[in-house]
C-alpha cells in the first residue's frame, strides 16, 4: 500500500476501534470534575474510557501529549549506583520502545482511537497540544485535520533547541513540532507578549505605540511568535530525571499558561517522566496523567513527591509477580483519639529482581558490584495505601531511605516498594 492508503486504512481502523469502545461506555447523568490530582499506570485507552465513565467528558481545558514519534528506535534512561568503595557509576537501561514494527497503518490506527477519546474529554473551549517531530508530524497533521476538522487547526508551534545530533548528509535537526487543535471555534487562548527589537535598536517614536528600552536597545511588545527557543533539559540541569525524552518545565509552563487559568483541569496521557503534571502543580492547575511504562510512572511519582504535589496513584492492572522481596518493618504505632493509629515504618530488607537484559552490556558489571555492596540502594521509594481494600491506591509516598515513614491508618494498610528501574514489589509487613 502507498503511504496515503496506509494512513486512510489506519484512520478507518482507529475509528472502528473507537466506535467499539464508545458503544460500551456508561453514560453518567452528570459530569464530574474530580478535585484530586491523579497519576495512573496503565494503557491510556482503557484509562480514558474509565475517565469518560466517571463523567469527565468535556472536563479538560488542556490536553497535552508527547506520544511515540514512529522513530523505530529504543530510548534509555539512566540511574547511578555505588560500588563497595562508594564510587558512583551511571547505568543505562531501556525506558521504552518506539518501534511500531508492524506498519505505519498500525501506528495511525493506535493514534486515531486515542485522539478520538481525547476529543471526547476536551472541553468545548479547550485546546489539544500534540508534540511530535519530523518522523510523524506530517502524518498526524492529516489525521487531526480529519478527526478535529481543518477549521479547528489553531497553530503549528516550532520548539527550537540547541541539543541533539547532526549528520553530514542533512542539516542538523534541532526542532520539534507541536500541533495545536481546538474542539470548537469557541476555544480560549492566552497569547503571551514577547520583545520585538526595533531596527538598529533605536526608538521609532510612533504615535500610540509603547516602546521600552533594555541593555539590548529599544523594543516593543508583540504577540508571541510560533517559533519558541527553549533549551532542552541539559545533563547538569537540576530538573533532569535521566529519562531520555524528558521535556523542560519552561516549555510545559508556557503551554499551560497559554491554554488554562488557575484551577482548570489539564491532562497528559503519555506523561513520561511527569514534566506536565509537575508544571501544572507549580501553576495551581488540577491534573490527571497516565503512562503505560512502570519506569515512567516511578519517575513521575518521585518528582511529584519532591515538588510537594498531593495526588492519588492508581494502576489499571495488578503488578507482575517479582522474584525479589521487600520487607517493611513497623517501628512504632500510637493510638489516636479517633480510633486510628499513627504508624512509623522503615524498609528493613530488599532483594531486587534486576533484569540485566534491559541494561546496556557495558554497565552490567556496575550493577553486579552494586548489588554485592548494598542491595538496599536499588530501592527508590515506598508507596503506602492506608485504607487498603484489595485494590491498591497510593496516598503516601516516601523515599526508601527514610528511617521513619509516618502515616495514619486503621490498621488495614498495604505497602509497595519501587526499585530504581520502576519495578514494584508488594511488601511483607513485619510488626515490631
């Protein structure tokens, strides 16, 4: 099939999949707008179906996604481990695959059904931002014109950056493309102003035109252009998580501020390392985020906890059984006046189930040495569900190295330990 035929076939199959999902939806009598921020580990199609069943159709003022780019490549993340001498070593391991070996048609089908679900969740005055690059932006532009309508195309944003590779047979590829679409003509957007320096940096003195001066010369303020120069997250940046495709907070903040007001609900259904939910937290927006990779969910939880965000973590399916082991010790428990108990716990022992096949060959010796030196260093954080009812839902997240993890429960709680690679281990709770 030609490229156009693959795109059309993919759209048709995606629509058919959407019709099947949409036909099985529950129709709530009223829309609900959850006030609690939420991070989910699981397939975003199933999760968006759940959100729709919860009455959140039309509730999102902003939906931003950074989906697979159809690069046919694998992407790594990195962690640091220490050997017996205390020396640190960087270990690179698989974060996710973007291979879509089956075909362009398969890629378009999977994107089509998800974009249609996002359209359902988007508010009538909301905006959808789809972050892509040269591999797939031209394909998805055609899909979005078909699904959202050509008249609802708002902008093509060029994010320009300095980092990245170059080649001898093409100009250096130093930008991504972000496609912006609305659901209706009644969308809201807050276009920020930027400096536009006068010719020769001298004043024009036009009547009615405000002019300003800084160290660069005279300038006016104009509506921001569609080419944004924002640095990528550098190797020495304080916000760097080690996730290969991490997007900068400055970029996320600009998108959020242009699309929403304080208190609005934003969504990211390919959230990666959690840049958008962290930016939403910083700007006072409510957020809902999802990713299908354990590592992405783990990195998002870690950075959101560090940022002081209050959120609920859920997963759509039970965690895969692990060969490792995690033991949580109850250090103390104090009865409270309301009949509940204040627990203090610590991680007593941890035996990780390390998949060396996902770690680069040159780094495997560092992992083996680190396991011998101190296997507890492979535990990253601990999640606690204080009201466990058979379905784990985390409300407390602690650094695994904390000596005293304090939380309140009626005694029916569960703990999950997460390792540095994002794997989860239901913990055995040992009472003092």
